[in-house]
């Protein structure tokens, strides 16, 4: 059983290592996030992490490149609130965008700049 697990984890690592990190990830992430906001022109202080391999998404993005963006944007009430977005890439292109309120601290977002 231990040998099987070791072989399976080796397969996942090999497939991820074969795909390079997405080029132009910051620009692509911003372009994918802003149209999904209530007021795309209200974004302030957007910070984007370097790409990392997602291992814990729970939505089928495990093993794909992902970035975390943190920013302030207008909400439905016209006020500014903190927001977190996760952008997933496959073969250098955006494949998924998830926008959340940062009710929990996301360790993936710690290195955003």
C-alpha cells in the first residue's frame, strides 16, 4: 500500500512539473477578475501572489497553477470591502476564477505583492 501511494504521488508531481508556470500571470489574473466585479473601475490596491501549485482546492483544481489576489472593491452597498480571488491556470490560460470575502485567512495569499 505504501508503494502504491508513493507511485501515485510521483505521477502527480511529474505531470505538474511538465507544465511551466504561466507567463504574464499578474496581467491575466487582473483581466480575469475585474469584469466579474460589481464595479470593475473601483479596484484599489490589488496584490497578486506568485503562481503556486494548488493542492487543496476541493473544486477540481488540484495540481494546477493558481494565484491569489487580494484587493478592495466596491460592494453592493457602495462601500469598499476586502476581497480575495483565486485564479487557476492550465497551459498558461485562465481556466477558473473564484471571488470570496476574506472571512478566513488564506495562507496562499500571504505573499501577495
